[in-house]
C-alpha cells in the first residue's frame, strides 16, 4: 500500500495578495505609458501628413520645371480626412502635375485630425503656400520640417 504524498511547501501557487499587487503595478505602468504612447502615435500621423503635403508640393514643382513652359495656372488643393480635391483651378496644369506624378488627389487623406482641412495654394508663378484650419498649424510645422531637412 502506498502512502499519499504530502504537498511540498511553497507549491500552492500565488496568493491572492500577490496577484493583486502584480495587477496594481501593471495598472500603474499602463496609466503612465498610455498617454505617451498616444502622443507618439499622433506625432507619427502628423509626420506622415507632412510628408504627404510635401510630396504634393514636390509633384507640382517638378511638373512645373518639367514642362519648360511658363506656368500660369492658379489653384488650391484641399486635403481632409475624407479625401482631397483641386479647387479654384484656372487651368489644367495642376491636375497634369498630379497625373504625371501618379498622385490621385481624391485618394489623398490626412491621418491626423489635428490639421482640419489643409489647403495648398499654388500661385501663377508656381509658389506653394500651406495653411490649415485645425487645432495644429501645418504651415508652421511644414516650414520647420523643410528648414530642418534643408540643413542635412
């Protein structure tokens, strides 16, 4: 006949108090890290939007320089979270620049809701001006980003 084995000391698992302490520590860590994580996500969305706007501006500038003709079109490209559109266009030059670059303005969307609607105004000399109507000012961020990248 075999005698039943006695349970070894310390093999009962974790006590309820130990589990509650671990969960409390995890909750504190999550409370501190979540806001920072959300800020990082928003900054990456804004950076992606700045790259999108810069790509559109570069497409216009390359399109103007490739034509070899004097660019006389004026217009605006408006971009929001729902998509983009070319407005107030005096000719078809802006659309041609977008087509040559392979950019469908209607498919361009902003990832960050901070900008509101971004407007890229294009003058008859091909000068592009960026503005936004949201809580963040894209014009300032775009100038800062282009200044930082020029210095590299």
